[in-house]
């Protein structure tokens, strides 16, 4: 299985396997999709449906350059009840974590690129 690599991140932009994205993304092991949330700076259970379809062991959420995105307690409970470990961190740190863990775990990253 191909496991995509994050090559760079800066405010408003992420480069994944040579492709530049300027919108929030979900990084699956083999593809990247747009990530739209019901509420821009909050992550609710409804926002991670596509993530759960991939059956990850771990979900890494990039909460923005300044950590503006908040993960609801319901998401934490939902993931925990399904045995999915959650890492939520400012996006630069989340990208580093993703690259460190991508070969060892079945993981997905959902990344907010701005604030």
C-alpha cells in the first residue's frame, strides 16, 4: 500500500507527494480529498464520516497554524469507543507526527491549513 508523505506545510498550503493543496484536506494512505466541515473551526462527528470508512487505527487532526480548530468532546468519545487513537495538534506538529507514524500505523490525517 502506498503511504503518502507530507513534504511541506506553511500557512494556507500543504505539499503531499509533490502535489500542492491550498484547501483543507483529508490524507488517506493512498489518496487526498477535500475536507469540508459543518462548522469551519469545529470538528464534529459528522465531519469524520469519510475518515471512519477507512477504518484507521489513528486519526491525526491538524488544528490550524494557530490551533484555531476545536475537536468536540463527542468526537473524542466517538473515536475512543471505536478504538481509534486521536492526536489533535497545530498543523505543523500534526504534519510531523503524520510523517513519523505513517509507516507504522493505519492512519488518516485531517488537516486545517489556515488559522
